C-alpha cells in the first residue's frame, strides 16, 4: 500500500516521501477505506511546512480530506457499510494521501452517488462556507461581503447565500476572476483597486453589509469592513497574505462591529458527532444535485506527488488539484 509521509517540517518537495507498507486490518470499531480521491488543500501544505494550527508528530501520513469505499470492518461495526462510499473527516489523526486508510467508524460519513472528485473536496471548503454564514444573524435580503470570492470557499459562499436569499458583494483581484463569480451568481462583483471603497458604496446604494468574510488578512477587507452596518460582523478565516489583520478604530468603536476568527478544526473537534454528520450529509446532497462544485484543474497519482505539489502551489490556477487512486 502506497502512502505519502511527512518526515520533517519544511517545503512539501523536501519533506514528503512515498512509502510502501503492508495494508492495515481494521480493529474494533474501525473501518478500512480504499481511497478514490483526495484533495491537496492550502492547509495541507501549511501543515507540512509546520505553519498550521494542527501539528502532527513526525513521521506522519498527511492529507486531510478524501473519499473512498469501505472494504472491511472490525468488530462492533455493522458489515452493511462494506461497499459504501464514504468521506473521511479531517481529524489530522491520519492521512488521506494513501491508497488505504483504517479509521474509527465515527470518522466516516456515507455519501450519495456523485462525482468522486467533488466528494473528495467536501469536508473542508463547503462546511467552512456553510458555517461562516451561520456566524451572524442574517435575514433574507441581507448583504454579505467577501474577499477572494473566486476561491473555493468564496464560490460556495455565493451558492449557499443564494439558497438562503442573501445577497453577496464579492471582491476579487482580476477581471477574469470577476467574470467567473458573476457567472456563478454573485450579485455584485468588484475588482480590488484604489477606488474600491467608493465602488462598494455606489454598488450598495445606501445599503450596508451585515457580514464580511476574509481569508486574506492584511488590509484587503478594509473597504468591506467600513461598509458594515452598526453591530455587523467581520470574520477572518485565513491569512493567505501572511499579514496581520484587524478592523479600523472607527469600525471597531463607532460602529461596534463584532470582529472574530474562524477555524474549521474547532468545529470538528467540539461539535456533536450527529451535527457534523447531518451537515456533511446536507452538503453532499447539494454536490450530488450539482448545486455545489468547484473546478478541477488536474489529478495526479501518488508517485507524481512532486508534480502535484508544484501544480497546487502555482499562483495562477483555474481549479483544484487532487490525488486519484486506481
């Protein structure tokens, strides 16, 4: 059985090795899953570099999310799950960049028949978008502003907000990305520039934002935060630029905005197991119905991991990069 192992913290190209090991047998309350697809996420690369909130003990198998088929179960597990397609929870206790994994039964959720590539990206970005929209008291017709709107999470925010009757004001950094988000149904899409603040005000026409979502950090969301209503909420859920982030004094004091952070890992570690299963089942249904998806640019086999990592870290990509398994 082939799997990718992190032997040190550093660049993925220097820190990952392809290892061949005997297949594992599930023990009590465990299942064996044969992988079909596993995404390469920015968080995976940060974890390998030692810059993520989760930090496994090395050497460690890596890869946070994936989809596969149960091929064996241990004592205490209903054998009816054998042959079922499941997604694996991103617990960081095991790695999905592997032909086979053995995990606790509670760490898998059955999913409907759908594109395995989309299901292999289900447990991080879709629930992040879903939960971000629940972090504020939003009503039909309210406006949500976001940076990096063409990212995977940004795309899901547009789709899920539309289902809830919310409006989205989306900021991107390129005109071609703006066209993509408009095609997805973004209500207002603006390209970041020196006049962004006035463009936001003109687009809103006297209305105000109820929620601002920012994965970039730095000052990228400043103009959106300034457009928040009194008592509105701004959430930082990433810092892709590596710069510290924070609201202006005027927004914090004069508008009494709520400024907070979000990490999906906290939900997986603390939410009731049934809530997690219900949320992922709901999102899997939307994927199966074609309502939620993101572009896939390339797939690789495990022995092509160096090419896969280089592709996943490219600054100009038109979609996600995944590992697939025969």
